[in-house]
């Protein structure tokens, strides 16, 4: 299994464990993560959550082996799994810490954005890769980025698809702290454990209050994502983006 789940010292530790593929999410991983986040949210023995990954990358977006093979129906089913995963993560009424390093891309960045605290290794590189293959962001990325950055800066990252390093992410308020790669795991664990020892009922209520500050809510945005991504999966630009990715060349988009 490419997802590991354990509870230690009142912290649920969810680990992406597909290091040879930079923890790119398969269908099975999305389903397992949704279940793990739900379990963490429901377990009274869990008072905080740590989301981490094995290897040199946090998550290099989705598994590319199936890219370009989706129909509207199968693409929608994949999005449903992603939405369940992100909803269950964002709705945990307990503090959630993400430990990020290396590639934090696409749906991987969406997961990090859904957490309450993001600690980044100095190797972390964040990117909205969707535009490179002619798709719209998913996993609630537009919702989370707009919360953090406002419309103009969120649009710039989505439209450009450019990669930002850990220090720029820190300056933009997209991560809470940058540490050396050697320090990352220990710092993230200590922070999660410290939160687990805090007034977690009050922190969970405060988390719900923060969610009330934004309209439209995450659910409305995810519903919009479902039809938007279904449309873009059928475009010629998406086909060209996929082919260019596999050919290792720059795509030639036509806006069709």
C-alpha cells in the first residue's frame, strides 16, 4: 500500500509512501487518503494530524501513467475521489500539519494548502502544473490560493504555472516555516505533537470559525471544478499538453 497510517502520542501520521514515483497520487492512493483523513477526524484518540511523505518529494501531482486516457465519466469519478480526499482533510476539526519537501505540485499542493500549518524543507518547490497540460486546477487549489493570496496573486500562479521555491512561498504566506531538509521531519513531528497537547477542542471550533469567513465555500468550488475539469479533459489543448509532456517538449496550445 502506498499510504501508511499510524497513531502515536495522539498524532495521526499519514504518510505518502510511493517515493520511486515522487508520491504521485494513484486512484488507490486518493481513495486510501480519503479514508485515512476520515478516520483521523473521527478517532477521539487523535488530537492532531501530520501529513508527510517518504523520499525526496512530497507529491508530484497525480499519476501521469493514465493521463490523456480519461473520458468525461472516468474523469469525473477521479475528481470525486480527489474531492472526498480534500474535503475529509480540510474538514478535520483538529490541527493538521504538512511536512513538504521537493516537488509539491498539482493535487499535492492542494493537499498542503488544505492543512493548517505547512512546514517546508528548503528543497520544496511548489507549482500549479495544470496549465501545462491544458487543465484547470483541482483539489480546491483556487479556493485555497485565493484565501491565502487574494485574486490577483492567485491568478498569477495559476495562469503562469511557474514554480516557486520555499523562500518565496514563505514570503507569500503559503508556508509557515522553512527549515533545512535534514530538520524537516523532526520539526514537523514536534509541531504536530505540541498541537496535540493543546486545547484541541477549542482549536477545532476556531478552525470551523475560520472556514465561515469565506464565500463561496469549498464545497461550491469543488462542484464547479467537477464540470470545469470535465470540459477541459475533452479539449485539443489537453491532448496537446499530454503529448508534449510525454515527448518532453513545450506544448503548442491553440485555445481549443
